[in-house]
């Protein structure tokens, strides 16, 4: 709820305090950087002592994250000369953000586990037909070995 209130306030401040010359020269990137720094407060989450402090940290992180994305789209809109290009740039930006948001945990898993095999719960188990075939092969192996 607090993020819903803070987001329009920050967006209004970024529009109100920047002159049109500053907007055209890309000064909104300072607000984007400030929101990225606000989102970095997630680093403090393991060190907070109470639930209230954790909620404050998570609220600030969520505000920084959502406003960073929104201000990034505004920055792209500010810097483009042709308004018809805005939709394409926003689509490419969103695609890149979603792609790297998807691939980041996968790469993190490879970095953490290195060359070791992944634990059973994390490994790709294949399709249901693959699991059924593997299960049937295990049953056949047990009957032939017995």
C-alpha cells in the first residue's frame, strides 16, 4: 500500500523538478539510479531485527524496483526523437528485462553448483512420459537383476 502511494509521488517529483532542457538531455537517469540504489536495500534484509523493520526494507525495495522500471521507460521516451519509436524501445526494454530476469536464477544455479550435479529436487525431471519410461526401465532392471 505504501509503495502505491510513494510511486506517484516520486514520479511527480521527477516530472516537476526537471526542466524541459534537463529532461531532453537525459537527467532523468539520476532518478533511475536513485531508484536502483533504493532497490539495493534488499542487501539489508538479512540484518534487520524485527518484522516491522523487514517490512520497511521490503517496501522501499519494491518502491525502488517498480519506480526504476517506470522511470526507465520515461527516460527512453524522453531521449527518443521520434514518438513513434517509443513503443518499440519500451517493448525491447521490457523483453530484455524479462529475459534476464528469467535467466538470472538459472545462471546463479550453475554458479553455485559449479560442476557438481544438481540435487534431485532441482534437476530437470523431463516430461511425464520420460519419467514413466525411466520408471519402467528401473522396474525391468530390478526384475532382471533379482
